[in-house]
């Protein structure tokens, strides 16, 4: 077998090789999803393809033996904003050398159980575990089905809504409503919210439009809060049939720092919407040190124990630029949400 490692490009040929490799290993990705993920942004794509030059498909394309991909994204690093990388798939040493040579300051991601040792023990990643999973149970039946072992008992378990705080629509002067598009003043909101942490993905209008409005096959809902015409906060949510139930995801929360009541109201409003859609539970990613954590707790979110998590995910990064190593190596400097995930 003769393997040749080449840079991954945005060409239709490379995207097809990428798609085939996943499909051949039981993880089919529609080509529309691949284009959205890899080429539907005016940002560079970093990665590598290992090709088996001695073997080809009937149409003449070589067999892809392995792949490593990262998505470029603008990232807040202290007082700077830089183009960083989010790791997506299997990694190789050659790619790390390329990324460092091109001046990329860091790479981060969420290795699964099968790849964590390679990232943390061989590739020099800093482990920043755990991923900050939160859960808000909404119905009794889902948890009864997961906790009870006997089918007879599962069948007898009632499926009732759990108590929630009333939807808070009377916060003084604040109006919350579902909107079809991200507000045009989202960048001003992001600029204010971003002052509350040191390291995190840039969640500006351009990114949110790509992440949530242009992703094929998923319809996300946006709720916006305004006071005297000024945008005070927004949430992004979705409900999907996953993990043997109907699960809601509070994907994103942005709000003006100090306006904890607005965050509280937005979360309550979004939970009410997901409850109307008969979600069994709502998941979120949110650190205890991040702004707004108290609002999550006030609305019934609790830390999801690792043994109850649907999949094993690990959180880590590697700094290529020495000046960012201390900043990125401290978990309390980071901010995460489901916007950082590529799985929902």
C-alpha cells in the first residue's frame, strides 16, 4: 500500500473524497452538508488527505485512507481576535507543523473516546475537561424509560410535564419575541457580551448566520429581547429526535453583561417554547464561571453527570503561539456553548 498525504482543499474532488471516506465507515454525510461545513465560508480550510495511490474507485478517484480537517474561525484571545482552528477529525503530525508554520495561534476541539489519547498524550494538547454539559428535565417519562430496567415498569411510568418557572414576559421594559432572522444589530450585542470572557469563538452576525441560518437540514429558532428598541439579548434553540427521546438544545445565549434578568427571561421564554414542542429534556453547554450561569440554574438546569452523558466528549486545545499558552491553558478563561459543536 502506497499512501500519499496531500493538503485538503475546497475542491469538489476533495469534498467527494471526504464524503466517501465517512460513508464507507458508516457515517454518511450529504454532499450539501459537506459544502456547508467546508466551503460555504470565505475562510481557509486546513487539513490533509492520505490517499492510497495504488487503489482507486471505479470512477478513477483514489481511495482516501485517512483525513484530518479543521474549520477556521475567528477567535477571541484576550484583547486580540485571530483566525484559529477547530479540530474536526483524525489528526496527523504533519498538519500540526503546517498550522504552526502558517501562523495559526491555536487549535481546539472535542476528541471522542477513541481519539482522546492521541490528542492528549501524543499531540501535545492541553486537556481542559470536562465539557460543560447542562440538562433541564422537562418530562418524567423520558427519565423513567432510561432509569427503569423492567419493560413492564417502563410502560406504567407516567409521562408528565415537570414544573417550570412561569415564562417571564414582564421584565420591566423588555419584550421577547421569536424572529425569523438574526437582528442587524447582533454585532453590537456580541461586542458587549464578548467583554465577559478571555477566550472563545467569535459569535458575530457573520458566524451566526453561517452556523444557524445556512446549515442544511436543520431549522433553528431565534428569540430576541429588546428594551427601548435596543437589542438586549438573544437565544438560539432547536428540538431533535436524539438519544432515544425528543431533545431540546439551547444552542446559544448572548446578552448584555450585567443584565442577568434579561438572560433569565430569555432562558425561561426559550424553555417554554421547547416545552410546547414536547421536549423530554433540554441540553446546553455552559461553564459555571461564564456569565449567565446563575440564570441557567434559576431555570432548573443542573450539571449533567458524566456517566449519564449520551456520548463521551473531551475538551482541549493546543497553543502554537507561545504568548497564548497560559491564556488557553486556564479553563476559567474559556467560554463555550453548543455553537462550538458540529454535532447539533
